[in-house]
C-alpha cells in the first residue's frame, strides 16, 4: 500500500507515472541487459581475467543482481509477476530461490511489524526467549552479527542457515508449496555450475563459496541498520545518503524509508522523490539519517549497533516463534 506525504505528492507521482520513462521502464530493461550481459561476459572470460578477479566481479554482479530481484518482485519492469519471476529466477547469486525471497520480502513490508522477530522475516533482532535458550557461542555470534564486520562475515551464514531451517520446518509441518521452487532452483544451479566448470574453468565450489557468499556479504552492507527498533513504526526505517556507487549497486534502496512508503516507485525515481521532499521524509522517519555507509563502518566496525534482543521482546507473544535467525538480508 502506498503512503503519500500529501495530495500534492500523490498528484506529482501520478503525473510521473504517465511519463514515457515510467511507462516503458527502459532504465530497468537496460539494467537487466547490463547485469546479465556483464555476468556472462565475466564468466566466459574467466581464464583471461584470472580466477581471483573473476570471483570478485561475479560477487559484485551477483549483489547487483539481488538488487534487481528486489525491483522485480515489487512489480518492475512489467505488471506480470510471472514474467518478472522469469527475469529473476536465474541462480546468479546462488543461494535463494526467487519465489522464496519474494514471499519473505513482501511479508517484511508489513511496516507495523518491522524489526519484530516474531513477525518480520528480515529482523536482525531475536526474542528474549531465543536469547535465553542460546548458548554462549550463539550469543557471541548474534552480538558479532550486529557489528559492521560481523554482518559481512557471518551475516550471510546466518541467512543461509535460516533459509534451510525454514524450508525443512515447512516440510515437517506438511507444507510442500515451496518444494517446486527449491527443486527448480537447485536444478538450475546444478546446470549453471557444471557449465561454469566445464566451459569457463570456474570450479563449482569456488563459485558457490566465493561469488555466492560474496554477493550476500556485499548485500549485507545495505541492510546494516536499515531498520531500528522504535515505538513508532514510521521511525524504524533509515534514509542513507550514500554515494553514487552504492546507490547504483543497491538501486537507490538506500532511500529505504521512501521505498517502504512507496514500494511501487521504480528504482530510478526514488532519489528524486526523496530530494524533492527531504525535510518531510526526515520528519516522518524521526530523523533516522545516515550520511553514507562509511559512517556505519567508522562507528560500528567492531561495535554492535544494538543488542541482539529486541527491546520490546518481553511484550511479544511466544506463540508461533520463527527461528532465531532471519532468512534474508
């Protein structure tokens, strides 16, 4: 559901939606061609580039591809969820089936429940119940995960483990709806890794561990403290005034408060929407503003940005608790 600042903004965005750029979505189509073309170009030139540089570039393109998947699930560049899914189902970032990510992320957009570990599948908080049951090692890892370094190093491992646990739990409960997506994803991943190894000289394990884990690690930079615990849910989502490289890599999702209010606005318009009403958005999100990702790195490199336990954990219901770790970054 779109949340406009006022009728003036609603009218202005309706006018933009009628423009040629919004109607054709040509920037997103160009992005699709660039990401796919870049990814396969790097893969097919792996022997000339050398394996280390190839893996770095594939990790970077994989992170960019995950940003594209995020755009696809929000209804761009077409209005067809099936066609958008076909555009985003290739396992270029290895770990998560597109459909599983789509369903989880759309649940995350239930803004009144943002950050609540019982409700938000992308929360980096756990409940007091989970914390009390965890041993010393898990508590230490959960605390480390809330540092900038920890989010990059162990955050992806938590996400991968959570995804597997959630998938198995669904099957144990008799819910087999995700199984076809998993089977299709694993079959495509197997075919891709065989091709990479035979045609490009990229060992499967190097691609999965290096490029796949690296993609998630880069994506974790964006998600670090993009939501905080706050009484008003409007104050929980950040505005990050990042530099051009990060804005392009994350497709302007650094303007995260704007995206949560207006998830239908395409990536190429988010910066303009924010800058036109900057003061209003900062008032709306409780001045939750960061001046670029370097600010997080400087402040929280090895210092936890918050305690792992949600501050309102004691008030949360213990029923239907999810795993202690969220599925996606």
